[in-house]
C-alpha cells in the first residue's frame, strides 16, 4: 500500500505570510497532483507534476516534485484570504494511472 | 457540460438499510471512481472503473458494490449501512492516463444512525 504523509495538518497564518506544505512518501509515484477543496464542494485540480525535479508555478503558488519522485511541496508566497481551504496532494503510482493515493490534507486558514 | 453530478446531496440512513448513491458524468471519461472523505484521512478510494463493464476494488471496498453499465453512470451501492460508513462520498472521473485530471462531483454527505 502506498502512503502519502502530508504536513502540516493545520496551518493558520496572517495575510502576506509565506507558507509551505509538504507531501512525503517512501514510494515512487509516476505523477503527483495537488488539489484545493472548498467547504461543501469536491476537490479541484491545481497542478500535476510528472518529472523528478520538476517545478511548476501558478501565480503565487510554486509546486515542486522531488528528484526521486517520492515527495512534493507546495509553497505559497504572500498568502491571501482567498487561499483559505483544504489542500490535498495525490500520487499516481506505477501502472495504476488512474488510482490516486491521497495525503491527509492541510487545512489552511489565512487571516486578514 | 454539467461535469460530474451526484445525488442525493444529503442522506440519513438507519443501520441495516441499503441505498444507492448516483454518479453521472457527461465528459465521456473512461475512468470513474468513488472516494470517501473522513476528517484527517484525506480521500480513500472505494471502487473504480476503467470503462463500461470493468470495475475493481480500491483501498476500502468492504460494504460497497459498484457496476458500470454505461460510460456515463457509476452508482455506488451500500448493501447494509453501518455507522462506520458515515462519511462524505465523492465521485470522480478522468481520462485514462497518468496526467489525467480527476474531476470531482459535489459530494454526498451520508449519516448512518
């Protein structure tokens, strides 16, 4: 069974601060996805990383896939109240392309 | 396009009752899946399907059945509801491939008394 450990579980910061969320595993993933979920809704994809060492930027969000494809991070610069939500990492392993293993999630609260 | 739709939005069952959660997608995706979301545990895969007539078990399949008679529909059946099945259930669909974005429905909040 592949496991993804996501940390921290909770993050409460002030608007303008920077933050990083980590997603770690002992297993190799063929790709890793980051989702954001609002209360009462389903998760929505932010980004997919597929190459070891890959870095993708989405405005103030920077996503990195580890060289060994076992870990990933999400960095938010100058957080805004609109960034508040649940952030989930999900890994696709081996030949099971469609089967995702999700981390436990990080609840981010950005205070004005 | 409606995307992924789920019904009902909320449901309360008594222990031992059965019910079917409905899921439909209009994006012609081959892959569909069911997850349950519990506090502090992310999403856990219950069952998935790679096409009509093909289903397989995920991480937590016990107590649930699925079938895929059409590309569009993927219902989840609870055979005999138990309090441990109280959760939020999400259906998702995607194209088959390692970069396939999963599109999630709005979820069904199920309470088993």
